[in-house]
C-alpha cells in the first residue's frame, strides 16, 4: 500500500491564524503545553515541508494554539494527472526466471 503524500502547513497557519511570521511567539505558547523546545528546534518544526515525526500530544497542542484542526495542519496532496504516487526508495529486485523448478510440487516429502 502506498503512503499518501502530505504537506505540513504549520508556517502558513501561524501567519493566517495568529499573524505570526517567525517562531519567537510560538516558543512560549508551546511551553504552556509542557513542550520546552529551544528556538532552533521550533524553527525546524515550522520550516519542515513534510509532516515531521512528532508526538500526537504536540500536534494537539499546535491545533489548540492555532485554533485549527488536524486536517488544517496536515493536508494530503493529490497526485498530478490522476497518477498514483510512486513509492520512494529502490524497487525490490525481482528474479527474471521462474523461482521454483517445474517439478517442485512433484517431489516427495
């Protein structure tokens, strides 16, 4: 099964919902919810293009801070031209010939 491609919209929501155009004001808001991150960590969180691997509790805190829903924060991107998204990474190696010999099932146990 292919994983959907998603976009992390934290930076956009900060600007639209709170008129925050840098991470300075987000740091103390996150502290109120128990997340004591330094400014560089918050910057990486905000500037990510793909949803980062973060605790669900942090996602909930961000949604509360920005008064938004999960669907606002993370949106799925539809593939272009109706194509299914291709999985990333190397394709599995497939044998060119048959995997089993022709008499494999005829052999006695």
